C-alpha cells in the first residue's frame, strides 16, 4: 500500500467528523497506516483534493465524512481516472445517514474502519452520472431534492429524524411537475411528484426508495410517482421506510441504463444528498458499470447490509 490520503469534511455529521480527527490520526499511527490527512474548506473542495491526490499517486483515497463527502471524493477520483477504473476509495463513515457505508457493509467505528482500509480488500462497483455529476448511492429530482433543501435549514434536529421531519414539511407544501421521462424500453409523460434513482437501495438514512438496487449489476433502479394529493403522499411516506411503496399503484419501479427527463417548471437535482443544480429542465442519467474500486471488509468479516 502507498500513502493514503485521508480527506476529512469537518462539517459531516454536524461537526462529528472534525471531532474525530484526533482519533483517526491516533489509530492510523497505532496500526501502521501511512497517511496524509487534509481537511476540506468548503463545498466541492473534496473534489479538487481527491483529484489532485489521485493524480499525485496517493492510494487509497479515503473519505472521512458522510454521503455528501464521499460523493465529492468519488467525483474527484472519476475525474482523475478518465475512462479507467477509479479508486481505490476508502471510507471512514462519519455522517448523519451513512447510506453508502451501510449498503456496502462497511465498519462504522473509526478504528475498525481504518483497519479495513489497511487490509485493502476491494470490490468494484458501478457509478451513476447525472448531468455530469457522478453519484455512488442515489440521485433524485422533484420532491426528494426539495426535502434536501428543507433539511439543510434544520439545525436543531440531527440524524435520520431530521430527514423524516423535512419530508413531512416538504410534502405539506409540494407542487407537482410536468415531466417527460424516457428510459431504455419505455417512456412516460404527465404530472410527477418525484423521481428517485438508485445505485443502492437506501437514501436519507431511512428511505428505501429503490429497494432492489444492486451496486454492481450495470443498471440504475428508479421510481417515479404521478400526481397525488398531500394526504396520499403522507400515507405513502411511511411505506418508503421498508420499500413497500413500490407496490402502490401510484408508484412505478423500473431498471434502466439511461434515463432522460424534461421537466417544467425547473427542478433541483441532488446527487448523494448534495444539491448541485437548483433549476434544471433537462436531466440525463447514465450508468457507468464497474468504474469504481471501493475498499470493503473482506468476505469473512463482511457484515451483510440490512435488508
């Protein structure tokens, strides 16, 4: 193993990651993990740091933070790799939801996560792309990124409850969009309240939006829901906690390699919980099979992700 570059987003988990820096450094020194640690200074700084580290020959590149922090590092790695396989990516999960870490059975405690990184066992997974932004876990347009905007403004509530309360508040003020969706073998046009696209099964710590998604099958799973009133949406919300919403007649669940969306009025777009466009009218999703190498627990130590 070469020198690892550990990229810490200090704000992740409401400053949980900043507080963990002394533990990360202590553990790395104790277990003999050669590393350099850097701290991001603002939005998208992790992209730049990861790209520079990969091009400079650091390996692995480690994201210490939440899903948004991982997203930035993945984008930097993908930029550095060009058309090749990016990574290896290591993860020290320190976020509010840690969806990606949970879905890949990663260790959540700092020392255990660092030991997994030192062991270096890897798995190759797919990467999604939406309007030029890469994502490893989930992306969405419509209601879901509106929830992201709502929860970002909520400072007193932490963790998964913040996402659930934000969803409730957003549903009570939502308006549907007129969308035209085109995918591999079908299309739809009409009023839509949400489109959620998953490379894995869960988002926001609690919402199993695409419960059959697999990270290495070469496809994106996606759902969309037609126009419905607030009461129906409120009844739909708890069914997303176990994935049973996909059995509801208002919800369509599909699998594709590409998805094009025309939207009026414009919609925000989130990728792994990070807003990167606030007013999009044309959205293009694609899947990039087998493009990211991720460090995960070895098979005999692997903890099966919750299902």
